[in-house]
C-alpha cells in the first residue's frame, strides 16, 4: 500500500468513526420523522465532514510546508 493509499484509508476510517460517534451521541433513539430532525442530522454530518477535512488538510499542509 502506498503512502497516499494509506492516507486515504486513514481519512476514511477517521471520518467514519467521527460520524458514528456523533450519531450515537446526538441521535441515539431519535426518529427522523420530520423535516427539522432530518435537517439537523444533515447539519451535524456536514459539521463532522468539515472537522475531518480541516484535520487532514492541516496535517497535509504541515507535511508539505516542511
């Protein structure tokens, strides 16, 4: 496995973990039976994707700058 493939796998695994963690913490037992609940879930997913993207962007940028 190349370094780039390993990085993509790390990003995938971390993002999946953070999404599952958020779903368990915030939405366990709740029903997606109305538009507001679905909208909130979408916002939460986007927040997690942003968090993960920023983490790996900074990691890659530091590596590239060195």
